[in-house]
C-alpha cells in the first residue's frame, strides 16, 4: 500500500474532475471540477 495521498484526475466531455485520495483510496476534502474545451 502507498503511504502518501495521491491526486486522481478524470477527463470527461467538457470538464476535468479531480480529487485527492488517501492511501486507502478515500477522498480527502471536496473534489474539484474544471471546465475545459475538449473539441476544436
């Protein structure tokens, strides 16, 4: 098992979703959504 937090990022249509996860895979704090343009 890891002994440090990690950043999980998911690219979706129109936005990125990101969350910090503890070594057990549980979210730490609130997830963040960032709007992005994924097509020209």
